[in-house]
C-alpha cells in the first residue's frame, strides 16, 4: 500500500475524515481516479467514525456480514426442488426483515385493507 494511502487509512481509523477530504480536493486535478471517493466521503462523513466503531467491537467492512448472510439465504433458497424468481426472493426477504425488526403487525395493519 502506498504511504499516502496508508496515511489516509490511519486518519480514517482516528475518526478524522475531514483530514481525508481536504487532500482529496487538492489531488483531484492530478488523479481523476479519486473522483468517486470524494462525493462518498462528503456524503457519509457523519457516519465514518471507523475508529470509534472498531473500538466498540463493530465491523467496519461488509465482508463479515456478507459471509454470514450467504449461508442463511442459500439454505432457505437453494433447498431441494426449490425454484425462485428474483421478485419472489425480494418479497420473501422483505417479509423476513419485517419479522426481524418487529414491524410485522404494522405491515398487516396497512396491507390488510388492500387485500380485501
């Protein structure tokens, strides 16, 4: 990893996203590949407290969550004889999310009259 990139990583892990954004602005004219990074950092700066999150034991990358989700979804969707369309999977996932966040009753309160 390049020293400049390593320094930006250290700043992010120290919750200093503003110290990452300003150099990106300065180098943007020299490196157009930085262009997508800048709007992301500006839009998400308030949520980019990576050092704090790691200190609290949270994952800051998506890999662990994606790895955990794959066998859960695959086990339900790839059973013997099962055939699913994308629309059916999305509907199933929506229902599962409502069940898990305990908004199931609210959903049926609003959808029940539409079904009748």
